[in-house]
C-alpha cells in the first residue's frame, strides 16, 4: 500500500504538477512532504500528516522550511526563523543521499 501511494504522488509530481503554476509555500513541497511522511510514519499516519500539511498550505501562511519531524504531529514544526542554514543544508543533503 505504501508503494502504491508513493507512486501516485510521484505520478502527480511528474505529470500534473509541471502543468500547474508554482504555489507551494513550503520546502519541501507538499507532495514531497507526503512521500517523506508516508515513508517515515507508514500509510495511515503519513497520510494524515501529509494531508494536514496540504491543508496548512494556503495564502494566509508564510511558508518556509517545514520537514517531516522526528515525532508525529499534524501541526507545523518550529518556525523557519528557528532553523539555521546548517540544519537546512543537513536536511537537503540527507534527501540527496536517499
């Protein structure tokens, strides 16, 4: 089930997302966040966490860096000002290694 969900999101990223205007206010994008959440938490909790992130992505938020945290939550991780460049670089580097 996990692989099917990830393939569906990858299909969205490859075929649908390029046709839409760039609108995600967060890094990683909401679709990548969904994949990360499902990978880290499993289908049920990952789907809840990813859906909560999509619902948070709206014109009234500032956005910024919001990776999947170490613990399950439907709320946003610490505010982007709480992240240092080193943490962001480490997160990006970790994603490249996978």
